């Protein structure tokens, strides 16, 4: 805008000088004609310069507008790309408090390299997630005296219907006669029921994938 004002100023000065030259009462017709020609050329040059300045100003404005539009489009695309990631985040499930129900298979116990290993499969049958599921194993001799044991805690919340296998270990003792399993969780007690069968976690995942593919 400053450049355009400057050019229009030059044009006005040129026209003023031309008018003064014509009104000066010069008797020389050639000089009058020359002054008029010079004024016309100056006016044409001023108009061309003004047009160039206007074109440059319009180009700059268009460039800025295009840049802003591109920036807004990129920002919108970024937000759209982030939206699916946010929607895929796992939903927090409030853990159950008080008594939680689980089902478990009869523990499988074997001795390997002088170590007694007990594996127990458990399914959450409560109405909410079980936080801090803990399994304690106690071994007794024939007189009922404790001779050892182990304790394991499931680190992740056990979701409704989820099945896990807990492994308990302790060194073999010749006095071992029988064992006892106890369950608990971070927010209360466990009501455990011994069952004959439980679904395998991998089989459950495969069934879900097949159901999704069929639908």
C-alpha cells in the first residue's frame, strides 16, 4: 500500500507540472506539445506502476490466504488422524469390591527337578473386573503342620469372563502330604467354585475372530 501511494503521488505531481506548463502562456507551440506528451507518458508510466503494485499486493494477499487455508486443512487432517487412536484406547473398567466369584479347575501339581509346581486355571465370573487377584498355596505334613508354600498375584485386572493360569512353585519336601489353595483380591474376598471345564483363553479369542469374520 505504501508503494502504491508513492506511485500515485508521482503521477499527480507529473499531471500538475503538465498543467502548469500548459497554462504558462508559452508562445512556442512545439514546447507546449512536448510538455503535453511528457505528461501523458508520465501518467501512463504511473498507471502501469500502479497496476504492477496492485497486482503484487493481490498476489501477496492470495498467497497468505492460501497458506492459512493449507495450515487449517493440515491441522484438521491431524485431528482426524488422532481421533481413531483415541477411540481405540481401552475403556476403564471399575474393579469389583467385596465378594468376587471365580471358577477354577482342580490344580495340576507335578515335581520337576526337585521343585513342586502347581498350575491352577481361574475364570472371573464376577460382575466386574477383579483387581489384584491373589492365589496362596500352603503345604502340610501328615500331622497338619505347615511345611511351605507359595503366593502369586495376577498383576493385571482380571476382566469379566477372562481366564488365566497361575503357577505356584516351592522346593520339594519329603514331609509334604497335602496342599490347600486360597484366593483373595485387593478389594475383598473371593468365592471360588471348583468346576470340571473352563474355556481356554486362546480358543475364546479364535471364536471371537470367527464371529467377527462371519458378521
